[in-house]
């Protein structure tokens, strides 16, 4: 599909389809470490609903085999060149649940059969002392995968108009398309879109990795793939893709500045003509308290006041906290990394206890945060609940059972948890940055009177600013219950479904392929 009347503009419905191949290193339901998986699991479904033909390609991790998902053989063996070797790997096929979207799985056990629950994950392994360390062969693993994406193209049953690559793990995909595949039949009209989900993770490796890529050596130059003497996969994707986007308009602006750009701000400023921001959507089939199977009681905007307390009591029981509906619960679900503002929460936490709150944390990440949270919980076992690890069910229970959701991120490209908490009627307390600034309307007096407030926001990255904002939120919660209920209701009726974001991706795909 190229240009033309893609959309029936009266109804905003796609009337003829684009063909899109989405490449990513994680997809929810198959393998997940964070929001990238949620996005890649949901956007293709929304695009398919709009009449587009979409397929996904990802590595075949052992987690997928263990999950017992329906996986079929395709009979295809891909030859994947890697330096002076050619690796043969099987292509398997599964499907996104409840959608006509095939998920192609690239099998190569030496690279991907290692996430095994014993501390070995998708990208990192646990070391002694609880530290996590990147696998030493990550460059090789994702050079291989990126090359395999291009080799998959002839076997997906359509010629893609767009290959949509995501984050550093697939940063080389647009480069391969331009440099090694463009002249081949079946690739000539294909364009590339590259999404930056988090610019702090760039995939930076020694220059010797160039040999593994089989790309021409001249690409290793500062205005192309080189970054201060190293090979940078994220930079490669940014330079080579026909369009680059990130996951909110504010983050798209922020990454053009030294404070947020992680060294790529100058490049992004230069390339701003092809850079845009599209806020992620939410998969309301997974994240809606009206149908969520993880909850003790289901609720809608009309039944929230009646039924949410049962979810709160369930959460208190789960974490062995005193069951008391009048005690406000502050909840947090996050990768425990500096991005998420855990240091602010830890500094402000004694103050939250003084304000009479219970706190509940779910997270996994840096061992120093694990230790500090463990220490804090041990000192206040009847006030603080803590689960260190990854647990989908508890994430849902915290969204529903808390009264406020904490997300004071240092930076946040989009953030999904705050959007989930809107739907769960658990107003988020956020720092105004990136997608948090784009999705939350602060409960100022003005916004409260206008009935537009959906959460609580602050600017300065300080524990005091966080504390004061929580205090203000608790003021409303305790002393102005009608206003708080109004915030809850306004939050719950926001529509951040993928359908709206999918329309923006559709326009971007059209623009590059038009
Ligand atoms: P990020 O991708 O930076 O981690 P997002 O807010 O975009 O942040 O997405 C995080 C996703 O990962 C959400 O779906 C959240 O529920 C989930 N998540 C994060 N940590 C955990 C955890 N420890 N257990 C379960 N789910 C988690
Ligand atoms: C990244 C970001 C997060 C975003 C997610 C999905 O992990 O940290 O803000 O929501 O990607 O795009």
C-alpha cells in the first residue's frame, strides 16, 4: 500500500492495509522485561484490527518454549551470515493471542536458550553479590538477530512496506536493509521505522564487532555508526532509519538536549526532521479493572467506590499489612534502576510513614536498591510490603489496591504504569518528564475546578518535591473526598487505548512508504 486513500477520513478507519514487519527482542506473553514487550505485544494487534497486515519477529528464548505457547515449525532454515561464518537457524511460528498476527521466532540455542530462571535473563545474568551483568556476547547475539530479521522477510508471506525496529537490539536492522538488502528483489520498496524506547540503553560495543556485522568498514565513522571509537547499535538505527520516533512528544524534545540525550542529543537535533514522538497505548484487554482476573473484585468508574476497597484489602492481606480501608496505600511497580526515582522514594519514605501511609513495592533490579528496600521493610514490617522479583499478578493487584501510584522518574520515555494506574482509579504521583508529562494532568486547584485533573505532578527532582506532592494528594484523599473521587473518575475514563496510537503509527508508516 503506497499513499492513496488509506483511511476513510469520516470514520477514521483503515480501508486498505499497510504491510508491516515489527522486529523486537521482547513481546509480552512470550518474553518480557519491561514496557517494550507491552508495546510490541499490543501495537501489532491494534494495527491488525485496523486492517493492516502485520507480523512480528523475535528471538526464540527458552522462556517461550517453557511457557508452552503453541509454536509450529515453518520448515524454513535461515542462513545467517555472522563474520566469516554462516549460521543456520530454524524459523518457528506462533501467533499473538486473539489476533491475526504471526510471531516468527528465530531459533539459535547457543544465543537464546539461556534465560532459565537461575538468574540468567534475556540480556543479563546474575553475578555474585546479586549484581547483574550483560552477557559478554550480547553484541554477537543481536548482530545475529538483526541479520536474521532481514533473512526472515522472504518467508512471512508478504513484502513489507515497513520494517519497524525497536531499541538497540534491532538497531542494525535499518542499516542492513539499506546496505546489504536494498538491491535484492523483495526489499526495494521496503522502508524502515526505528523506535527509541529508552535512549539510556544504546548497545555500545568495541569496534571489532564491525567484523561480525559484515557491513562495509566505511560505515564505522563518527557521523554514522561510530560513537567515540565504539560501535553504537542505537545510533546505527537512528542514522539509518527512514523515520525515527520515540514514545512521547516530550521525550522526543528532551533527547535533543544534553540532560536527556545520553550523548546523542546533537545527532538527534540534526536529524529532528525525521524524529517524532508517539505516546504508547494501553492494552485494555490486559489492563482494565472491569475484567482483570487478578483482582479480588472487578470495578468500573461506576462501581469503583464500592469495589476497589476489596482490592485494597486483598493487597493488604497479600503483604501481611493491617487491613484498614482508611489507611492510604502508596504503591510502586518498577524496574529498580536509577531511572525510576527509587532514591527519591527511599528518602521520602519515612515521611510517608509519618503521614500515616502504608507502602507497597514490587520491583527487580540493582542490588543496592534491593538491599535498601529490604532494610526499610524489615524496620517497618507492619507498614511496608515488598516483593523483589518479577510478578505480573502482583503488578495488577498493586495497580488496583493502592490509593496512589508512585512514579517519580528521573526520566521516562513514555511509562505505562502511570497509564495503567489511571484506568485502575489509582491516581499517579509523577515527576513531570517525558511521557509522564504528556499523560497526567496535575491536580492544581484550577484543574480540579475544571474537572480535568487525573493525578499529581511535580518538577524538581528532589525528595522534598515528591513528599510535598504526596502530602497534597493525601490532603485531597482525606479532607476533600469529593475532589479526590473526581480525580479518580476523570482518570478512569481517559482513553489511552492503542487504537489512537496505532493511527499515529499508521500515519508515520504511510509517510515513509508514501
Ligand atoms: P519500563 O519499560 O521503563 O520498565 P514502563 O512503565 O513502560 O517502564 O513498563 C513497565 C512494565 O513492566 C509494566 O507492564 C509493569 O507492570 C511491568 N513491570 C515492571 N517491573 C515489574 C515487576 N517487578 N513485576 C511485574 N511487572 C513489572
Ligand atoms: C522503555 C521506557 C518506558 C516506555 C517503554 C515502552 O522501557 O523506559 O518509559 O514506556 O520503554 O515504550
